[in-house]
């Protein structure tokens, strides 16, 4: 699904379950470990990879330049193949940490739900209501147009429309993930009662469902569950059988890499000449293969990577605020980039992406400095 800038609206949620410490808040002992009862550096850095992929799906946009249509189409193809459906990474991470954080302490259902209200529902409602209010202002000012990222440029004016926007994540086009992940967290505590062979059989069967039920309309709960929830289960499976999974990936790196390359080539071919029965099946297989390779690579990292730490730490606020930043600065950045390099399609695309990312981080830091400990309830993180 694309918006009027041509960007794929597919991504969403950098959400990790549980109360796990990350980044600079960790002690030196914790930061020096790959994984202990409180911290998994591999998945912390994998979260950074995931948010970059999510932002790439939305920010990796090329301007329309007369005479350079072929270059733009190639970059759009590259963006689609590299970043589309990156939500799969986050739902996998969410499943992994949902199980991981409760290996070292008892699961408290009330505390679990309270954390979701405080860390997810609060910023979601705050920002959604802010955008709903903004749409009303834009609607009644003749010289203004409701931004596309707010309900596809349709003002939210009535209480029923506002309720619908909150229930289905329409106040911002990438917030569709929020109602979905809320329902995931409501039902997923049942997984603690499903173990052993029964759980393995459940994961094996469910992992095939995305081959038959693909994502469609972003607010279609049935399709979302069919396509995304099996990946949440795969994340739980990875947590429960971490060493076995890592050993399997290590022993099969070459075949997995071949799958990643082959599916990528098929998706590139399909972009120019549609022939696959379903693109989303290709993305599902490709994302699982690429994710496995990235996890394998991150397992071999023996030093701290500050950039990944920052991106992972701020991934939640980046998700919540990036659409607003794109709306505010993308046109100006395109103009600036084209002044620097009039024919540099790749340069302008990369320049805009990097600038939007830095502006988003600066905005997050500013909000955190102003709001202090209450920033989590406002922008997440």
C-alpha cells in the first residue's frame, strides 16, 4: 500500500515486551555480555536494524525529476525489496522478548498489562488525539490541507470517526500496528501454558499460514493475524530454543543466504514485470532469511556499536514521530538536495533519508530534555 508520496505504508511497531534495560543505562558488566538474564545485546542491535528498515520503507523516497524516471523507478524497486514488510522483524522481536524477559522472573499478568498501558497505550492515545485535533484545525483553515499521514488526508471531525481512528490506528497511517499489537498482548499470555511438543507443533503449523493468508488492508485484523502473529510465535520459539536456533542458522548460513538472494531477485523481477502469485509470500520468506542472517552476524559482534545502541534505544519514539518529521521537512530537503546535486537521484534520496533520521533523533532528544521522565508517556521509549 502506498501513499501519495509513493512510499510503502507497511511498517510500524518497534515494540519490545517486558521491562528490559537497554543501552547506556546498562552497567559495564551487562554491556559486555551477549546475553544474560536482563539484556540480550544481539536483539538490542537487531532492534536497531529493524527500525532502520522500518524508516527506510517510509523515508527512502526519491524525488520526481524529469528525465530521471528510470533511476527513480530503480531506487523505488530497491526500497521495496530492502524495506517493505519490515514490520515482520519487529513482531519477531516482540515475540522473542515476550518470552525472554520472563525466564528470570515470574510472569505477573497485572504488571504486564500495566506496562503496556503505560509504555504503549499512553503515547499512542496522546499522539493520536494530537493528530485528530490537528486534522480538525487543518480542515477549517481554507489555506491548509490535512496531511496525508493523518487518516489519508481525511479530517476526523466527529466522535464516531475519532473512535474509529483510535480503534483501528487511523490517526496516523503507520499507527495501524498499535491496535493489532494490543490484541496480541491480550491473548499471548496463554502461550506460557503451551509448552514442549505441543508448542513446537503449533509453531510449525502456524508458520505456514502466511503462505496462504497475506496482509492486505492495514486495518484488516484477520489478515494481520494470519500474516504477522505466526512470526510472533517464531520469536517466542527462538527465545525458548535460542541455542538450537543459532546453531541451525550457523550450520545453514549458505542455504539461508541463497534463499535471501533468490527471493530478492524474484521480488526485483516482479517489481518490473508482475508475475508472482503473491508478493507478500516472497517478502515473508525473504524477511525470515535476511533476519536470520542479521542475527547470525550480530552474534559474532564482540564490541559495542554506539550508533546501533542509540537507534535501538530510541526506536519506539522514532516509530511514533517519523511521519510527522517526513511531513514537515521532506519537501524542503528535496529542494536543498537538488540544489546541491540537480541530477543526483541517489544522493538526494540518501541525503533526505539521513537528514530526516537526524532531525527525528534531535526532536526525540528535545522532547526528552523538556518532559523528562514523562516523555515515555508522550512519545514512548
